[in-house]
């Protein structure tokens, strides 16, 4: 049993008629509940919930402050390598683009780590393009050995691995896994992933569960919003998160709502996710999963991020570069264009001004190992 | 009147324990400490970063406070033991709040793992204060394992739902010959007072103060509520009757 079986059932739901038939009274009922069902989630993502965004926001904020207080966990991504064997129609790292590819040496990893750690951050997310040949598990492991000297928490966002491989990285000091399904709608998934192992939908869908089985402390999932109908994608993402949360209660399941951003190519998605839609998605996530982390990336512009912070967000990236070695040397090809280029200290100041406390360190798996 | 709470070798005049999480800034902590009158403060070791300056939570805690590092983030007894040892090695003292949670949805404690961790740490000389679901058998085992107090929840962490476990707390207070510190769920000063009136030795709370509109005012309100509740307990509450009992009986003229 994996989420795939649930997905097969959920995909059969008559989404169009559900969106159309949801009423204001349905939204009010969902808002009054403590524990939301699958149907409540559908209602909160429906057009009928549009006029209720403020009421949803008030409740989302209450829940967030009760469970997470005024804390906002900060992290930054570090790109280790941009070699990739896939052709995905929305990504600059796609194998069809011809640009000088690079991979950090361990010495360069150390320099990047030192530069990031100097900003005060203690949580890092390492990323690679998807290439087992160029960025094998052994390479990631060697990088983690270096990074654990600088950070109290290291998460990975790399190609899907087997459970034993995840376990190997866990033992090397990785405690979190981020893996986006990108698109839950299966036909669209096949269209957008033209070539390479990433075409294997099921392998990707089951990878977060393999991470839970391996024992990662946190697993973060998401759909790249804009690739297919956002209501359906958000619904399936949240159902995937609840599936994992129910089955692996000891793992902290988080969600991210990334929106499509400009990249090297000229693909533009059919579904335009407006700011209003993004807000509805974040609020529905929070009301459906009151204790789950929700991560906000620098894909969103600074002014919008500052507002979104009060709607249920618990983690955000800061001081971001999406190119290999971008924290020290720079000059590489960014995976996508970021919108919020503020430094860690600028984000810190902004958070304090908004009545929120930046949290640089919220775990210490590496410290545990020393005892 | 002297009415100290003695835990380990420490005598406390305040029965309000507070936390350090969820504040909008750590610089509020010293004033919350002052206004609450608290002498014991819990801090999640996972948040402690000795390398940080302003962001190091411990640097904001006044020196006179007894630190109660907690094992937040531990999913097993083994992890809790490691965190406790790390805290002591890091100079945070030998008190520890055992918090073993492997349910990220409700954040309810795992009593079995908590008992295992308590046995190990108490034997190593820690002053162990385990956070637990209020279950009599588990509380007695924690006592036998060497806990210095037990800390049952009033309702789930951060919920501000009050004393939903009241009947179970009452049984623990009556049966476990250790200080009972009600931890988690208290949202209002009146609920803290009620716990103290019932005979709880102390209360530990964080969310109710940290997420109040005015945390300093709320810290003071809890100080007074805990004190009032304790005084009421010591004074002995009057009996509760099913029917009205008149102060001036109507049949008194009949004599005996």
C-alpha cells in the first residue's frame, strides 16, 4: 500500500462538479470544525471559499500561533551540482540546455558552508540536478561529512533514492528530505517530463514514503503550482501529506507551495496561479493539517512573502542562490529566477519588525551523534 | 508563611514554571521571568546554539533561574538520554524534562519510552521531571524509576484547552507521592489556579504567556493565579454539597 492506491481513488473524484456545487454553507461548516475531512479540504479549495479567505486566514493564524508561536525557522539551499540527465520542460537544469555544468569539490563545499554559516544559519538544504552518474550517493555523502561540521541540520533535495540509500544518508548525518512530485496529474506529468528516469511517476511519488521508512526526521513535499489545475494539485498534495502523517506519525511532514518561475527555456504553464489562489492554497493546507510545517521559498516576491508569513508559514528560505557555488563564487546558471534576494540579516530584521522570531537552529541531530 | 516546593535539593518559592519557546523575540524572556516570579525555566536543547550571540536562547535567561533543559525532538528513550547527557555536558545543569514524542499530529508523550529514559537518567544522577500522559500506572512507574516529580498534561501541548484531564490529574495528585506538576494545555490563569487548588505542586506553561497579546501582563496574571490557587489549597476548600445548605437553618428552633 502506498499513496498511489489512494491517489488512484482520489483521481476519480468528480472535481468539476465538486468545485461547482460547493456552497457558502459548506465552507462555514468546514471552518467551524477542528478536524477536517477530505471533503472539507475540497470545499476550502473550491471557488465557494473565495469570499471566505479572511475568515480562513484568521483561523489559520490562530492555529499557527498556537502550535508554532511566533517562531519562523530559517534555512537556505546550497546547490552542489547542476548535472542532470532528465529533460523536464520547466527547468534550467534540463539536459537539453547547453551550458557549462559544474559540481563543487569538497573544498568548494567547505567554502560555501563557511560563508553560509557565517550568516548564522544552522539549517541547510543541499540540492543537485538529477544524475546518479555525476552526483552519486557517495558524492552527496562526502559533502554531508563536510557540512555537518558547520550545520546542525542537513536536508537533501536530490533525485529519488531507494530506502537503503536514504538510510545511508541518514546515517551520514542527513535528517530531512525534500522531494517535490512537481505534478500529481499523471498525464500532465508524462507530458512535462520528456526524457530520463524522472519520467517514472511512481518512483517519484513513493520516494517520500521511502524517506519516512528510512527514518528521516522531516519530509517535505509539494507540487510545482501552475503545471495543472491548482485546486486539484493542492488537494492531492495535502492528501499525500496526510497519508504520510497518518502512517508515519514520528516524522514531521511539511508542505511547500512553490509557484512556477521563469527559467532558461520558454515554456509557460497553462494554469496561472494568482496571489489569491496561492493564499487559498496555503490557508487550506494550514486548516487541513494544523501541525504541519509550511515552507515558503524565495520564488515569491519580498512584499508578498512579508504578507504570507502571517497565514500559516513556519519555515522560509533566506539569503538564497539557486546556482552551484552561488554563495561564494557565483557565475553559474540559476535553476530558476528567485524573487526575494534579501540577505539573512535583512530577512531577520524584517521578521522582528513583523513580530516574528527568526529561528536559526531548531534541531541538532549531529550533536546527538557526538554523545 | 514558608511553603517551599522542594525538588531534588532545590527549594523553590515560586510554583510557576515557564518556557522559552514561541516568543516574538528572546529579549522578552528576562522580563517575563521577572513578572512571572518563576524560578524554573524550560528550554529545548534543540534550540540552544552556544555559537550564536543574540540568537542563543540561553544567554537571555537570568542567572538565578534553574534551567530545565527538555528533550523536545526525541522520539525514543535513547534519543532523550542522549539529549539529556548533551545538555549536562553543555553546562545546562543536571535537571532534565523528559519529553519523548513520536506522534507529530497531536504531540502526545510516549509514556513507555519516558519511563525507560527516566530509569537511565535518574540512575546517572539527573533530577528527572518527565512529561507524561496522566496515567496512574505510568506515574507510579516513573516514581519508582527515580523521577523527582511527574508532569502530566492538562490537555495537548499548545492547545490552551485547560484541564481536560482533570479526573486523571486528581487521581495522580491523590495517589503518587511525588510533586505533580501540571504541564501543557493550561491557557488561562483561572485554569492554573484550579490546578493548584486541586493540590498540584506547580504548573508549567509557555504558550499561554508567549502567545498572549501582552505576554508580560499575562506572566503577572499567572503569577497571581498560581499563588491564589496554592493559598486556597492550603486553606482547605469548603465542602461541595449537592443541595443548598442554609447559613441560618429554618428548623433550628426545634433544638436537638
